[in-house]
């Protein structure tokens, strides 16, 4: 009798692993436009991403420049992306540890407004959420995201220089270290 239960548990574990693999694959390749180009150098005066204005959930335009002079953590995500949703509680926790006049987190959802709003209804966040498009995500190619995958996280210092870029889940330790590095750049 124990063998059928073991087989059932093994089957459930296998199905879960397949589901997670599909989710990760989809999040990394969903937006792929077939671009196999190497990332461009990151020596622009002000990254185009920081010159954007994007709508928030209330459809009011929000300029990224409103957070100029702060460490800026920008996280691209979607409500269907499991790795994105897995890291969001950590992002929320880190935003709460830093004063928003020094460090500002911004989420850019590459998804339908209704889907993002529905997700945030159940998982409210403590930082601004903006709505992006494929074109918005394409702007991340020069920063190490040529395949336009998500989650994708960027950390800018107060002068707008990129301190960290990460495709895939970002760990709390690496994000905290990048924020500290970017904060020290502010004092230089």
C-alpha cells in the first residue's frame, strides 16, 4: 500500500517541478524578440529608462525623474511571473527599512493594468507601481537584459549611474549590498 502513495507523492512533486520550470522559462523567454545581440556598454549620461514617464494604476503619468537624487531600485515584473511574485515580499520589506527620501523602489508591471491591480489587491506593496509595455522592457537590453526577461532589477545611484542589474530573482543580500554601495556613491 505504501508504494502507490509514494508514486502519488512523486508524481505531484514531478508536476510541481515541471510547473515551476515552465514558469521560469516563460518569465525569461516570454518577451524574447529573437535578439541575440550582446548588451551595449552602459556609459550613457542618463539612462533612457530614467527619462521615462509611465502611467500608474490610476492612469496618472509618473515621471521617473521625480525620484532623482535618490537611490532608485527598479523592478520589472508581471502578475503571471512566479519568480517575480516570490521576490516581491522581500522588496516590500527592504523598502520599509530605507527612508523613501534616500531609497525609492519602483515596480514596473509588464502586464495588463487589471491583472496588476488584481494581484496588488491581494498583495499590497509599499512603493509605486507603474505600467510598462514591451517597448519599456526593451529599454533594459543595454543593461544586461537582451532577452527582455523578467524579473529584472536595476539599482541606480543618486547620480543615475547603474550599480547593479540582475535578470532573474534577486537575493536580499545582493540587493541590500547594491543599495548600500549606491548610498555611499551619494556621499562621494
